[in-house]
């Protein structure tokens, strides 16, 4: 899947949530961000953060210890059944 922004948090990544939040703010509603991390705790924080902020995690893959999350900005509310 094509991503409008990619955040690589593999290895040393200072203030990853600040970086992820800042990159998401640059995107327009509906655009895609990809986050890669080798830290399972960060992957969990990103999932929680996405839900709290109305972003939809569309895909998640874990290969060789690296988790890749594909998120659509402000799409979670639209995806909920009514």
C-alpha cells in the first residue's frame, strides 16, 4: 500500500510518539501514514494513540521482529457501523 508519510522507528528512535504525531499532523484527512518499529511496546502505543485520535489502523504486519502499521488519518469515525 502506498503511504503519504513513512516513519521509521527501527532501532534508536528518539521521542517516537512526538515524531509520529507530528508527521500525522502534516497529512490531510484520509491520507496514509506507515510506521515501522522493532519495539512491541511502541506498536501497542501507536495502536492506542490511533484509536484515541480517530485514525484507522488499516493494516498491520510483523516480519522478522519489525511491526509495520498502516494508518489512515481521521478515518476511524467513518469506518464505524451506524
